[in-house]
């Protein structure tokens, strides 16, 4: 049996249609959803991610604005710019693109964005819902976890009672994702660079989610022999000038199903962000 490819495209097409419709509804009420990305410095990977966000934002009819600041910006100046955006009623969604420069590392970046405009879903006010056990994916929750859970659901893959190994404990992916999966009744192991015997853990998993950032990190030896495992690849790496994930071709071939790179988790993350923008705008209009 060939493994199934869990492509994002059919679900993204469906969601774009729905979001375009919700965006139209807001425009008919005199409000154009508007997203603002704050980029400190000029990290080339960040610029690529931002372009993807801009493209989908404009495709559904929303406004997009990039505010670029020098890497050397003083914390005080950064905070004052951000404050303006937090208070500006014509801006509905704000992202501080990570990583930020060294000059800002001491700031508590996730909590600086107005929680109503926090379309990344990183602010403690929004992440609290994860801790208290929500399964409501319509809230402003982190985009990569939301995208992964929506994609699994779209392909009819239940999380109930499943053993899931998540590799990587970042603020953006691993931490929120592990807890959200648990809210959907998965049994979750959150593994990381210090985990011992990682292969033994992944061999026992029903679903393996890799957010490591190393091409070919997951070889076929991470998998069990029975070809019944599902692989979710969050990696975005460059290898021989090509975009690759963390999961090798050999591991994909041995799986039951896998998300491709490109065309899997990446587009799900972006569409979840745009969904958060529309939700945030609707909430603010109601507000
Ligand atoms: N850098 C890489 N991914 C992300 C993301 O989802 N949000 C932000 N703000 N920065 C990122």
C-alpha cells in the first residue's frame, strides 16, 4: 500500500472560500480586516514567511502592512511603535515576527501584543484557554497547532486515545501543540534535544510530529515495521537549495500517511493565521 499524502490544498481551498465570504461580510459593514506584521531586522527566512502571509491575506480581500524596524532598534522605541499599533482601531491583527533581534531579547514578546489583536495566539490571555482544556479551534490559538489539528480532522484521523510523540518544545509549536493534542484526548510525549532513546518512543507512537528543523532528521529507523504510523512534518529546511522538512523519503515510504513539505503544515499555518485575523476583526467589530 502506498502511504496517503495529507496535502493541505483541498482544505485550504475550502477555508479560503469561507474566509473570503466572512471578509466580504465585514467589508459590507464598513470594516476591512487589516493585519500588520512587525519585522525587526531582515532575516531572509522571516521575509519568505511574511510574503506567504501577505499573499493569502490579500487573496481573501484583507489588508496587509509590513512595518520593518532596524535590528539595532532600542527596546523603548520598539515598545512605543508597538503601542501605537495596539491602539490603532484600523489595525485588527498584529504579528511580531520571530526571532527578534538581540536588542529586544529581554522583552516578553508574546505578551506585548494587545490580546484582541494577537492573531499568533501567543499572548498568555489567549493561551490560557489551552491550559484550561479548550477544544474550541475558533479561538485565537497558535496557528501551527491549530492547522495541524484541523488537517488531521479533515482527513478523518482521530486523536482520541492515540499515542502522539511531538519532537520540539518551542513556544510556537511544541508547547502549545502538546497541550492541545492532550485536550483532544491524545496521550502526548513532548520530546526534545535532551530526550534519551527517542527512536524507542517514536517506534511506539501512532502519530509522530517533528518540529526540529533538521533535514532528514527522521529516518526510517524512527518508525515501527507495521506501516501504520502517521507522520506530521513541521520542518522548514533548506537542503541542496531545496525546501525540505525533517522527515526522510524512506520514513515517508514506511508510513501510513504523511504531510508533504512543501504543501502540508506550512499552508495550514498561514490559513489558520488568516482565520485568526478574520475572527479578531469580527470580535472587535462586535466589541
Ligand atoms: N516565526 C516563525 N514562525 C512564526 C509564527 O508563526 N509567528 C511569528 N510571529 N513568528 C514566526
